[in-house]
């Protein structure tokens, strides 16, 4: 009896982080992190009007209460990307029927009291709940009262509610309070504290990246944000007969002071074009960069053309990606 009492007393004084062995989260989107989906925002860990993610980086904004898992284009969204239950549980409530319209094309008042858009809340016991927001209209496949297993599809990534780009906003709460699944139990404003609530496989996929390349490729003329966002730019493949060859990238998570370089080289390794804009004056959630050249007389020589994008931050490489295209006759 004495040992039982001591054990109960010890359990009573354990911290929430030490006791939270009862939830393990899977990736809630059917995608490949770093290729077909990206973390755009984390939970804001700063209680002031400033904002910091769990690594004291800038991949968040003031008051952001979840993890935004973004897909690269509207074409990918329309093709369908499944939203999955992150853990076993029971559906508490859901909403469908909100249109997939960017808030940039309407107004905030149009989604008043529906900022989450089409969403689902799942109860996982022990006070844990997960919320899934901005799903596609008509895609919800669960109802309140349904028992759910981790990995079950509950909907598709959409553009409903208070959002400007297709993504899943995923929020974890315990006893009604927001929990950062990357840093459970960490003190506010701490850098890298707490512990991850993602399972081992998911945690390895979600290793912190202070910025990333969302889109990259080649075009045969001017590149617009609308063409990249819609995915329309991917439908035209440049050839040796194209009027121009333009390399483009859209990066996310850039910081003030970042220096960017985008270089285009020919099959012999000769530099054809290079874009080195001024260092960024402030943090940027996303940024487009281009580097290209008009076709010479007689057209481009067939062969492999390469582009190299690099971001330096505080004298070190923060983002780097190379990509290529084989120009056919």
C-alpha cells in the first residue's frame, strides 16, 4: 500500500509534458513533405504582438494557433490531396458547404464566424482535440459521432474560409488550450524547447526548414504569380524553338537581409543570365524570382540547361536548389 501511495503522489506532481504519453500524431495530409507539400507557418510561440515559431524563426505570424501545411498550386488542390486523421478518435463536429475562394478575391466579412472554412474537430481522449481547417467544399467524408482511426481520410485540402492559398490549417489543443505539436511543454519564447508529439516517422519528415522552394521550373516567356499559383505555367514546356527561356522560383520563409541568386547556364556551363536582387528589406512569406534570356537568332541549341537558386543568410547558405530542363529541337 505504501508503494502504491508513493506512486500516486509521484504521478500527481509530474509535469504535463512528462504525462503526455497518450497521443502520437501522424502527418495529417497525404503528401511528401518538401516535394508535394510544405510547412508555411508554425504556432506562434511569442505571447507579445511579435511572432516566433518554436525555433525562434519567422515562419509564423502574431496569434497563429496551428500548423499550415501548404500544397504548391491550385492545380494540385483541384486534383485532390487527402486530409487524414492525425490520431485515433471520435468526430465531435464538422462543417461543409463553404466555397473554395481565396480571401484575396472576396473580403474578410464574407467568412465571418467561418474563418476555419470547411473543418472537422476530433476528440482523442485525455483532453486532446485536433482541428482541421480550410478543406475543400463537399469533401468531408465523416460526421459527428464517427469513430476514426489514424490515417483515415476525413476530407481534402481546400481554399475555404480565411485563407489565400490551398493548405490545411492543423490545430492541436489539450483541455481547450492550443498545444504546439513540435514543442509540447516548452516555455513561451523558448527556442527548440519541449518535445515533439509527432510519431518518429512523421517527426523525421517534419524536420525544421527555415525557408524552402515552393515552386521552380522553366517558362518560354514572362512568368506571373497567377500562372504559378494556378499551375498553368506547368502546362507549357519550353523547347529549342521557344522565343525565350526563363528560370523561375517561388520561395517561402525568407527573412529580412536574405540575399538571393538565380543563375541560368547553357549545356556547356556558360552563364546565360543571372539575377541578384538587393537583399530583402524585411521578412517575406513568399517571393518570386526570375532569370532568363531571349532566344538567339536560329533558336536555342538543344541540350540540358541548368538553373541554380541560392539564398544566403548571415553569411551562410539558407536555401539552395538546382533544377534543369532538356531543350528538345
